[in-house]
C-alpha cells in the first residue's frame, strides 16, 4: 500500500480519478478501476484479495450479514486455488462462509451464484472432508444439489448425489439425498 494512503486518495479525487461520497470512495469510471487493477502484478493481486477477505471476516456477525459475507468470500474465492495461500483453519472458515453466502443467495433466488458459493466451499474442504469435516461437507454437498436441481444442472445433481450417498455415515443422513434423487428421476420421467 502507498505509505500515505489518505494523501494519495485525496490526490486521485482532485484529478477526477476517484469520487468521494461521504466516507466512501469509488473510481469515477469502470475503465479506470479495471486499468488500475490490471497494473497490479498477479501474485500481489492474490495476496491483496486474501488480506481484504481476512480483514472483512473480523466482523463477528459476518455470517449473518449477506453483503459482507459475500464480499469476503468473493475476495477469498479469487485466490483460494493458489497453493499455500490459505492454511487449513482459514480454508475451513471460508468453506463455512461460502455456505453462509450460498444460503443468502438462495434466499435471494440467485441460484447460479449460490451454486458457485457451494462449489467454492466444497473446493476449500480438507483433502478427506467426509472424515474431517463431515457436517459441513454434507451440508455443502446437499445445498449444491438443491441449487443445481433448481437451476437445471442435472449432471451436477446426479454426481453430487452419488458422492453423498456413498459417504453418508447414517441412513438419516441419506434421506435428503434419496428424496432429491426421487425428484430428479421423477423430473426425467424415470419413475
């Protein structure tokens, strides 16, 4: 970051690059924002996204605040695939926050966005999630199935159901998957 950030931002406001509305600053044009972003080297972008995401999760009510939760996981999801950028505790935290952001998106009827959050959450799980993070894993997979079904992504529904049914620890844990499998087959006129 620039050593004297306030001075740099005020200079950008004077030049018309950035606009100020109360405590909020924004680029005056999308092209300026995109050009500025593209000047940042790729590895610095990943580090920047991680720092932004981690700073946002400091709010104790983040999982209940739809916008803040989505903003934080969007930042982390941009860098999550980089080896070693997140430690196992951070990966678990952001998997849970992706679940929360996905649920917020379902409540807003944004199923494609919700599926993205659930799939990102799945990708952040431990290498052996059905043994190490069972409840979180089961819920992420079930929610991914539900939104994929609602969004017509039949191939995703079927593959995720297979994973749930082969890894569930109890019959009760398979009930949602079995119900969704029956709905999938009914929708395809196979029952």
